[in-house]
C-alpha cells in the first residue's frame, strides 16, 4: 500500500468510528442515544487506535496534519511530502464523514435540531469565545504532539506498537481538555467532515459554521509548531 493511500484509509477509519460514535450518542432514535461524554471519548480513542494500528507500517500513521507539520518542523519528515499527506488526510476525513452519514441517514432525518446534526461532523464550542477556544485547541494539541514525540522518539511516524499509548493520550485529552471545544486536535478531522456537512443533502441542516472553522485548523497547527520547538530545542 502506498503511504498516501494509507493516510486516506487510516484517517477514514478514525472519522467513521469517531464521528460514528458521536452520531450514535446524540442523534434521535439511535440505540446509543444519551451515551454521554465518556462513551464519545472512549470511541474516539479506539478510533485512533484502529487507524494507527492499521496503517503505521505503510505511512507512519500520521493521520493528522498537525502530526505531519510537527514532524516536518523537527526535520523528521521531508517537506515535499507534506502537501500529499495533508491532502490524503483531508480526503480520508471526507470519506469517513460520508460513510457516517450513509449509516445514520434515517437518524439525521429523525433529529430536528440542526446544531446536533452539525455536531456529528465537526466541533462546536460549549462556550463560544474565539480567544479561549483557540487557546484550548492550541494547548490540547501541544500536549498531544509532545506526548507523541516521547512515545515515538526519533522516528518519522507512529509504529504499530505505539497505537495503544497514542489512543490513551487521545482518551486522556478528551476527558481533561476536551470539554470546552470538543478537542479537534486534528485539522483534517474537523475540516473534512465540515466540508461534507456543507455538501451533503442533510434534511433540516444549518450553515456549516465557517466562522468558527479556522480555530480547529490554526489552533492545532500552532500547538504542533510549539510542541515541535519545545521538544527539539528544550527537551533533547
């Protein structure tokens, strides 16, 4: 498998299972309805575990532009491959969101609240404050990337044996820092499904909240850059 296809498939795994657990918990008449935040965070952690484990040997399982950006800044990943990896991650996120919509199409039809429908695809802050929302995504991603740096050491990507500890990091961040914004910590995870929300014929949907969309993109990238600097110049 080519590394670019692996990034598509791995990111699709993350989104179909991660957004899928959100859909199960918040959409009307789902058997998982009212499952709560613990179910959502566990679902995302296991989604990351599966995506990483399945694709690590082919691409290093970045599956996140913030991971790719951080690796390139540290000199662990060639810059010429960054655009291809990011494009593959975005395509995988869009594919995963499409599959979630197909599986839950009838539940979207049964759910009248437009914000709930949007929340399946992308993050919505609990309290909308751009400055603090950005800060939360920045800090959560910085912690995430620093943890990955310590787990993977000098390698250019994540290995299969690293899948479980990375999943635990995602679970911990979701439980601790995920409450304010829904912890995107991955620009593709938020932007790809948000694009699909815009494109898909979802009944009774609202706008795709493009005014907020920059925060789960730039916040994680800034956090990844800070983590790369701290790890490379302060911790090595």
